């Protein structure tokens, strides 16, 4: 029988793969990795806006990986973890939303590619935009349901 104390609010071990909203960890990790790979496989031009997209995708990928390991190892049983969980995911939403808008705008500026190589890069950019918006949605859902869990604790 599960305990109802505030220290047992967050799942640990294998339960993170079947509990809601923690089951979003793996899709966030995979889609975030795809954004990272897709942006890195094209020419990072212009540097500044696409550098922000790379920072966001790497930051969220590493953060989600650390979060997954902390949850899997059971290091999330203090009373501050539900709020920290919601805060991390809201930060990831803000970061990914800003990166998605920047990436969509840069991709829009690159429309009408001239050669086959530019068409390939344009298609990779479109894929990165789609994956970035999917990652934003996943982090948003995780953040909302983490905040609900935090307030119930």
C-alpha cells in the first residue's frame, strides 16, 4: 500500500515509466535529441539565433537526462522536488517555445531553395521546426501536470 506522505508524491525507479506525467520523460528525451541532431546536421547560419536553438536543445536534453536518472535512482523524495519538477519543465517550455519560433522564422527566410543541397537542408530545417514544436508541446503537458501534482502535495 502506498504511503500518503508528501515525501512519496513522486515516483521512483521503474514506476516513472508508467506514472503520469513522468511517462513524458522518454518522448521529451527522444524528440529533444532529434531537434539537436536535425539542427546540428544543417549549416548553422545565421549563428546567433540557431546558436540559441542549439543551446536550448542541448540544455533540455541534458536536463531531461539528469532528471530521468534522479527520478530513476530515487533521489527525488524531498518535499521540494515536486515544485522543482514543475519549475524545470516550465523553464523548458519557455526555452523551447522561444527556440521554436526562432527556428521557424529562420526556416521561413530560407524558403525557395535553389539547388538540391539547399533543398535537403531546407527539408531538415522543416523537420527540426516540427520536432521543436512537438518537444514544446511535450514539455508543456509535463509542466502542467507536474504543477497539478505539486499543488496536490
